[in-house]
């Protein structure tokens, strides 16, 4: 077939003769353009182009978390830019108030930039305080109650707020429930109030009595509406909201100065119970009693409780995590580098950061400046190069991510 000639008449009367077989032979010997890169070379070229994009490294940093992002900055220039872009999206760690070594409350507020690991001075509190509740509400830093001295009968009922972009704290209406310290504030997800609402759990009141009260506090008015009480009075404990909306409380000190390992959770009524209030239920206790401990919710939903002081008055570096669900139980976490209590704590980007607090030394109880981070991916604690700006350290300080 290919040996036959085929002709075609085109415009102008010119006849072009096609010889397919001959054309094939000529094309076999004719010089062709240079071939493209091999599959391996092309794959390498694509990889080089992709890894040169900071946007790609920012996505990698997102999946690696806080510590992983810091390590990415050592890989290459594009990785450093991408990791920094990710770190800049993270909130800063605010710490406020607390006691210095001579047990005098301070009014200073500092913010730790997680991209640079540097502390930045922020507007000071109107009232120096320690053992207060602190949380972020609608991008505002809210500080509630606390004490004006180390004595528990010097409690405060005042509320302060640092609004986003403002240069000073402003006073909010005082709490109608009176003065309170050693309490925990949990933010309520709502949009109806003018300034937001928080749940205020436990603590000690003006005369030093430890209470089991729970109040819904309207920050715009200071009105405290009673809610179902805790199962036990407790102060200097930790609490957090779980991913499913339930609230868990752990540790603390009861009215007779006994340190607690008891844990309870507040949950909605059973299915079908209309207009019923949430109730507190006892769940498995921790492996050891802890007061002055801190807790947070990890990225996998576990509730981690860190440090504190046990029933023998020993400072703890140990940590444990509550696995929630049908099989509620506690798991051991790696210990911190330093035993500490009454410190600042926050969970962010797959990590837990702790700062300050106090510990026992051969000379007695001493305050801490140090900071460390627990990386959930590595499963271990790392020291951070960003000590608190106070040379004496701080304990009883409040903290929040903002």
C-alpha cells in the first residue's frame, strides 16, 4: 500500500505527489528537535520548582505544628519564609499579673510572639493581682478576680478588659457575686451579650472559704447567674472545655486544704430530657492529687493536666492526659524538665507551652522564669530560649492566647 503514489491537485494547477514510504524513510534520518527531559529529570525539576515556593512550606509547617515550623526554618530560604508565614498566623501567648519572689502581685502584661520567641511589653493591668482568671473573649483579653496579696482573704471582685488595638485596660462592672480568687473562667460561645459571657468555676471567696459555685458572668454588666454547682468545692484547680462542648475540672484544694485527684465533667442532659440543666458527673480520678496544676486540650482532643503540688507537698513535673469517650481513662505523658506549679499554660498548633510558676529548691520555694514546650509529634518536652522578662520569675500568673 505504501509503495503506491498518491497525488492531489491544489490551487494553481500544481500537483503534489506523496510517497508515504519514502517520507517515512526520510523522517527517520531527518534531524529532529532535542527531546524533552527524562522522567526522572523532569520530576526533579518539578520538585525543585515546588520546594522553592514559600507557600508550599507554609502548608508543610501547618501540618508539622509549632515546633516543626521552627525546625523548617533551618532547611532553606523558601522553607524559612514559608514557616515564618505560618507562625505569623498563630496567636500570641499573653501572661499577666502574678507574684514576684517576695510574694507581691504585679500589674505587668507581656506577649510572647511565637514567630520570634520574643516577649513584648503590653499595657499594664489597672490592679496588680495574682491567682486570677484570665481568658480571651471576642479578641479581648479579660482578667477576673484574683488577689492583691498572697493572702487568700485579699480577693478582688473587679474585671478588666484589654480590647484589641487599645492602649490600656478598661474596667468592667464588678462581679455581683463578690470577690473571688483561685477560680477558672471558661468562655461561653454566644453572640447575644454586649461584651461576652464566661463561666466562673469554684475558687475562694472574700473570707477565704473554698466554694463549689459556678456562675454565668455577663461581662457587660457583671451579673453572675448561678449554675449547677461543682460536685466538690475546689480552688487552684484546672478546667477546660472539651471538643464536644463538655467542661472538665481536675485537681485543686478542697476546704480543709486537702489536695484533690478527683475529676468531674459537666455534660448536657440525656437524650429526650427537655429543659433539663447540665449536670456534673464524677469520672476516673488522676494518678496523683494536684493543686496549682494547669491543663489544656491537646490537638487530638485529650485533656492534659500538668505539674502542680501533690498530697505530700511535693512539686510535680509529671503530666497525664484524660482520654474522653466511652472508655474514659488517664494516660501518662512525658514529664516536664522542671517540676512546677501555678504557672502559665496554653495549647497551640500541636504543642503545649508552659512558662514560669514556682518550684522547690534546697533553699525553699523559688519562682521560675523558664519556658518549655511539649511537641505532640515528637512526644517530648523541649526547653525554650525565652525566659520570662522578670529576673525573679513569676507564679500565680494568668495566661491566654490572643
